C-alpha cells in the first residue's frame, strides 16, 4: 500500500504536466529574474525537468527503504528488526512528503507558464520564490516531526561522529534536530510570506545553515556529557 501511494505521488506530476503541455505553445517561460520578470523562453518540454527530479528522488529513497526492509528480514535480533522496520516507515513518510511538496511547486510553475504563454503578462503569475520557500518550510517541519523517530543507523538522521556514539547521544541529538528543523520551517514560511522574492530564498538558506550548526554543536555537547 505504501508503495502504491508513493508511486501515485511520484507519477502524478508527470501525468499532469503531460496533459497541461498539450494546451501550451511550443515556447513557454523557462526562467525568471530576481524581480519575477521572464528573462528566458524555452521549449515546453523543459517542464518535465522537475517531475523527472521527483522520480529520481523517489528512486533514491526507495533504495534506502529497500536497505532497511532487507535488514529487517535478515536480522535475527528483535531490536534491530524493530529499528529497521521503523526507519523504513519513516523514509516512506519522508519520500511521500517530498513528492507532494515538489509536486505542488511543479503545479505552480505550470500555472505561471500557462498564464504567461497566453500573452497576458510578462512576469510570473505567482511569486515562485515564495511558493518554493513555503514548500521547503513545510518540508522542514515534516522532517522535524519524523527525525526524532529515527533509530540509530548509518543512513538517515542526525549522523555525526558524536551522535553515533551510543543510543543516548543518538536519541537526544535527533530529538533536538527535530525541534530545530520545525522552528526553521516555521521561520522560513513566515519570512517568505512577509519578505518574498529572491531575498527570502537567501534567508531560508541562512536559517538552514544556522540550524545545521546548532544541531551539530548540540550533538557534540551531548557526546561530551555521555561519553
């Protein structure tokens, strides 16, 4: 069932893009400048780039999911079986969320290109920077919610040399990582809606860098207390 849901979420942007492109001219807006003005027109088939990326991301996550599912089947240790099962479920949740968020971004891009192709406007119909950053903010919140559920492993989660020291450092590091990512996501959404434009993208990147530093430093401090 999980595989079917993920497949639908992955393929849907491809199908919708293929349908919408039937009603578009050969040349559509392919790029916008910082002010949202169209600065390049390209083939309408360039619209398949993001759906293609979604497919690649899904295949990437499925490789890791398969890794944990195989580990779950082969292991004779009850603790390891439960941890692998939990991590596989968590990755399905992450993969679904990413497919949804990037799919939403694709739909807004298609809408903007469709409106512009009618010759009604020369700028983006929507602020794509805001759409992208809000989607990223929501993704940070989703990741923040699932991060504390990750069991110790070498593939997903807050994986530093300090967090991997033992179960205590892992659990506390990932719990803090989840909190920090949720706050980062909320701030990203807020600043995107207030500021907008390309400036909000730089702020989002700054928030992500700060969050990474906080999580890494916290992981080291927890290690110092529990080694």
